[in-house]
C-alpha cells in the first residue's frame, strides 16, 4: 500500500516539533481518528503524536 510505505519513510525521518500533513479527499477529522493509528507514525519515529509532533489533513 503506497500510503503505508510513505508513512514508514516519514516516520523514520520524523523530528520532534514536526507537522505531518496528509493531502487527500478524506473528510475532516478522519486523519486523527483512523488514518494516524493505521499509519503508525509513532512506532516508526519513536515520537508521540500530539506531544512531539502534530498531524493534520488538507482535503
């Protein structure tokens, strides 16, 4: 899955204080509810979403 591969790459290079923005046609709010846990950026980066980095969407 292309999105998961991109998340793995982003997670490996994610730095504290970063903002990750997903651009898609998904509806507002779905990023934090469903997409972020699936992408598992926290495990790849070792950082905590909300505390160390932010995630958002640009529909």
